[in-house]
């Protein structure tokens, strides 16, 4: 006997929602996934997928596609603003999979959409929830496109600004701005960039990460007090201004920015909802339940692990609500670990690392990353 979940509605066809659609569909569950966007496509630059994300992607049957598309690496280099090497930090993640594979966000989205399609999930765009009501046996849902339907379970992977979170938990758990933002762009890969390189600048940290043989992405984290709204037309000049002082590879990328360079500006926000992450037969997962700063590149990993563990847990012979309680209790320690360590890394990179000499920076970073890698290398 299983939890007898036969029909599931997933809200949000992002990384976690598509992953969950694939994981549940592969277990014979009928899945509808809705997304408020008009097109099944993503904006964005690139993503690093550390080994624990790769294990979740392997469980979904798409590891080979990810490996063929992305760029594998197993260390991180800390440099000063002029590119001089300060510290090399090896990644202890992996073993059965590479330590990291970075790839374009559009590639990850395409690969996950393929997995959801093959698992029989029905993806419905331009659609959201108008209303829902959960009873002990199921959930009645009416949609913004006028349809209505009934499901055994509804799971909201509807991202940082989740409406489902608000519906279940009120406004107690809204994302909080950290005081920092990140500027990102993709550009042709420089031959010297074959792993994540971080550069300490006067106004913040820059980073370069390979995405495949041809492309890499640049990030620059800056303090933006008060979370101001900027006109996107000004992003190129604003990024050029903020990156004054960088030499070496970040300087080369900065000098190639023109007024038409597409730049993604993201305020860094975080949220952590206490467990359980469900009310009745309606749950939230991924960024909706726990979003961290991107400093450990673990956001997609946490959403994908949520998806794979949910499918495993629903396969057990327990009532649905008990399964949901077990699922979020199992997921919380990892989500909380990533949330806390990501925040610490942000503060260290912005404040403390610059003040450390290279020997102590090496020691601190190697110790910190070893602790993080050991924890995240354990099963999800
Ligand atoms: C600057 C930055 C860099 C990052 N870098 C990395 C990285 O290198 N590696 C990594 O693993 N992670 C990274 N992340 C985090 C990662 O992008 C997220 O953690 C991940 O996308 C979470 O997946 P999700 O499915 O929960 O949400 P999302 O992928 O955000 O998907 C949410 C989906 O829900 C849809 N939606 C929203 N509201 C509704 C609604 N009302 N009805 C229907 N649909 C709705 C949206 O359209 C969207 O498709 C980064 C994040 C940021 C901000």
C-alpha cells in the first residue's frame, strides 16, 4: 500500500516543479504542472550544480544530458582584484559524480522539461490558481483559465514570491532583503576560466564561472542599501561603474560591456519557513519554503532534492499528511544548513576575507568548505 496519491498538481514549472513532475510521473503518478508565465522558457544566466544536485538530476535520469551540456570542475580559486591567486579551495563533493557542473539556465530548463514530458506530466502555461480548498480526501482547485479539477495533493514550487506560501501561512514568512545584490551577465569564455574564480574588489566580490566551452558568466555582488529599484536601461553603465578597480579577467569582461549588453540584476533575498511545509493536502517546496543567498550555489540542488525525496516519501504506506510531515522533517536540516552557511559565506566574502592574510584565508576557507562539502555529500 502507498499513500494512494494518484493525481498531483504542481504549481510552478521552474527547476523544482519540473523536477517534481518528472520524479512523480516516473512513479506512475498523474501530474499537471501549471505556470503563470506565458512561455515555457527562462530568463537568467547560468547555474552551478554541485554534486548533490547532480545526484538528484541522476535520480531523474538526466545526468548524462547535464554532463554533455555543462562544464565540470572541482575547485574554486580566490584572487585579489588584479587576478593574483590568493587561495585554491578544492571541492570535496562528489566521488560518484563530478564535484560541480555549471551550465546555462536555459539548458537546465530544457533538460528538466524533457524529463517531465517523458514522465507524462502535462505542462500548462499562462495559468495559476484562482482558488483551492483542501479536505481530508483531496483538494478542489479552480484555475485562472476558468477550468477546475480535483487532486490528491497540490505542491507549490512557485518560487521566492510564492502566493501559495502566503495562502497557507499568511504574511509571516516573506523574503527578507540581505542588503546585497548581484549583477550578472554571460559572455564568451576566456581560456583561463576553467572553474569558479572569485575576485576581491573594493566595492564587492566579482566571480567568473564557465558554463560550457564557449560561454562563462560574470557575477558581481555589491551592497545596495535600502533595496533600490533601478532602471534596467542603466544596468550596463551601473555595472561598469561598480567594477572600476578590477584588472585581469573581470576587467576584460567589464571593458567589453556595451549599452546593449543584457544584464540581470537580482537583490539577494532569503526566507526559511518552519516545518511542516504543508496545510492539509497542500504543500510548498523549493524557494517557496527555503531560499538562500546563492553563495553555495545550492538553490536548485535544494529544490531538486525536495522533489526527489517527496516522490520517495509518497511511495510509502502512510497517510498523505503523515508523508508530508515526514518529508519536510527530513528536508529541513539540509535547507537550514544551506540557508545559514550561505548567509555566512556572503558576509565573509563581503567583509572578512579581504582582511585575512592568504594563509589564514586558505585555512579558514578550506576548513569551512570541507565542513559544508562533507554535510552536503551525505544522502539528501
Ligand atoms: C542571482 C542568483 C544566482 C543563483 N545561482 C544559483 C546557482 O548557481 N546554482 C543553484 O543551484 N541555484 C542558484 N540560484 C537559486 C536557484 O535559481 C533557485 O533556488 C531555484 O530556481 C529554485 O527553484 P524553484 O523551482 O523553487 O523556483 P523557480 O525556479 O524560481 O520556479 C518558480 C516557478 O513558479 C512560477 N510561478 C510563480 N508564481 C506562480 C503562480 N502564482 N502560479 C503559477 N506559477 C507561478 C514561476 O513562473 C517559475 O516558473 C541562484 C539564484 C539567484 C537569485
